[in-house]
């Protein structure tokens, strides 16, 4: 596996416009090969949708990008950091620049929304000034239109609201890359569309590059600049939504015609 | 054929495997668990000594753990004091040695009864709570969310809980000893009308500093065991809601078993130095 001596050096080896480069990524769980020869590039300020059926390894792919899972083989370069070979402090440095929105929102259910948003600020940036914390929390919540929920508990909110707050919690650290794991899963079409709009707003306001993991065709249509289709763990086809829709690939056709 | 072999043979048949394969699977899993627990404890010590220290969260956890178990400890310790005194009185009186009752009860309470009652209650209340809480955080990806946002979840969730349990158990044991002795006094008083001062004097005369010190060390070890077992079971629980239940159950069963093992080891050790 290719290694780089320092993130700064590595940055120089990365294509100027690419913020993520994944080459020949492989990951198995026991006998089951989940990712098989995945290749993928993410350009600056681009929304890249990774489209695939449930169990095709989409979530595993983005978990490998933030070292929640260790790949068996392949190279993952995120913002110039060679992820599999990072030291704990370098990994922490990278993770501060990558926002991860989880499928189930993953809000800390013992804390209020305010505490949920304050938590990364206090522990990562060492901000303890209550006035500043309050201002930052309210600004982040206003961005997702949920400032009124600040003193509520996650259990008091709907699925769509939780997703928005999950996104606000990642945005509060001003990430350069956003990773969305099934952002519209389990939501009604109207709320899904609102979340899709929010994903586009985040790109425009924060100038982030995003990878959106989904099996929802309307989410892919609404949010994507480019799509990579992950079929049986392999990154088979890449292109815009219309290009993929017109593709003759058998698996892809089945997906789009469903 | 010994008992182990019979058991393995039976389990192998239940799971439709030959005994050799089943034994291999059981041994492999046990070895992996031992290695993982060793790694987990090493990680705990590494993170515990390295700043930043999470004093505020440790205090919060101490308060929550103490609060959670206080009522049950009060109730069971008081009853244990009454029952133990009531049970011991006929044996002592048959030798005309009723006056030794405070001394017997106080040694039993301080050396074993207090720490064990408190340990078992805390294994049930604190251990299961830690296992279930961390298990549900794992299942709902909250621990992963902390990990990817760089907020050091191990230090925040595990180190704080284990330290809090280690610190709070000795305090609860001192409290439990006091309550059990109060229960004992109520019973002694009903037999012999002895004054509280006399009872307290006899208790103080029969307990050595070594007894108190050993009891505190033992209860700190109990706390550490409860904290580590609960945290390990929760932090590495299986995915899904059954994983949460399993984590809580493992935390209680394993820590209760270890409490008795620690009690026995401490007893042997104290007998050597006494």
C-alpha cells in the first residue's frame, strides 16, 4: 500500500482539484467481500452521489474514509492525508475537517440539542465561553431552520428534524468535506426533498465537497453533480444523473427503471 | 469422561458440530475475549494518565452512580445487619458469649458483608446501567459520531465511568458498613438493652486499621471491576437491540462473578499478612 511521510507532502501528490482519491479499495468481513476494487475521486465543491442497493458496501466505503473501518487493501487519500497510515493525532486533525452525517442522526440522546452542538466545540476547539457557545449553536441551528429546538431533547424531535440537527452538529466545526450516510432514509417525500435542498445549501454556503450515500433515486437526482454506481462492491459506472440513466448497464437499468 | 468433556459434547450436538470443532470455537472465542479485555484495560490506563482529565464528567458520574444505588444500599445493608445479628445471637448465647456479638458483627460487616453487599448491588445497578447505556450508544452510532468528530469517546465515556466507579465504591462501602452496624445495633438493643455508646465502643475496639484499609482497597477493586466490565460489554456490544440487553446482562453476571473471585484473593492475601 502506498504511504506518504507527512500530510503536507501527501497534499502535494494529490491532484489539485481532488479532495478525495480512492484507489483499488478492498474490504471483506470474514468470507464476504463487501468492497472490491473501488476507485473514486471527489472534486472540490462537488456533490458526489454513491448510488447502490442496500448491502452494496456504500456505508462501509465512507466509514473507511474516516478510519472507522480499516480497509484490507487500497489507497484512501482525503485532503492529502493517506488515511490508513495516519497516526492518532493526524487522524484527529483530518476528522475535524470532515463532517459525517449518520443514517440515524446519532444525536447524543442524554443531552439537549444545545449540549449536542456544544460538545464538539468544547472538546475540539476548547471553547467554554457561554456567550460564544450560545451564539455559535444558535447560528448553526438557524442554518438548518431549527433554532427553536435548542433546549429540547432528541427524543422530542421527528426523524427529519434529527437529520437536520445532525447536519448542524457537523457544520458547526466548519468541515471541508461532508459525508452523508443515507440522508433521506426513512423520511417522507416532502421531508426528503427538504433534506436534499439542505445538502445543496450546505455546498453553496460552506463551499464543501460532499459524498452522499444513497439508494434513493430522487435524492441522487436532486443533489448530485456526479454519480458513482456501486454494484456488488465495485465502482462500476460514473457520470451525471442523465448519463447514468441512459446507460446500458444491466444492473443500473434495473435500478433506474424500478 | 469428565464434566467439561460431557458439557462440550452436549453443546456440540446442540449446535450440530463435532466436539473438536466446538471446543476449538469456544477456545478461540475465549482467547480473543482475553486479548480484547487486556487491550481494553491497557487503553484505559493509557488514556487515564494522559491529559486532558475529565474531572467534571467524573464528578457527574460519581454523583449519578451514588444517587442511583443509595436507597437500595441503605435498605439491604440495614436488613443484612439485622439478619446477621439475629442469626448469630443463638450460637453465641449457647456459649454464654452474647457480649461478643457487636465484635463479631462489626468484623463480619467491615471485612466482608459491607463490601460484598455494596459490590453486588452496584454490579446490578451501576454495571448494568453502564453496559446498557454504552451498548445503546454503540448501536445508534453515537460512539462512532463522537469518534469521527474527534471528541475522544473512550476518554469521555469509558475512563470517566471506570474512575467514578472506582472512587464511589469505597464511599458507598463506608456508608453501607455504618447502616449495617445501625441495623445490628437495633437488634442487639432488642436482646439486651445495651446503650449505643457501649455498642460503638465494642465495634471500634474490634476493628483494626488493617480491616478498614483492606475493605477500602477491596471496594475500590470492586468498583474498577464493575466499571471495566460494564464499559467493555457496552463499548463492544453486538449491533442491534439484542446487543444492548446482552451487554447489560454480561456486565452484571461477569462483574458479580469477579467480585467473589476478588473477595477470595483478598482474603487469602490478608491472611498471609495478618
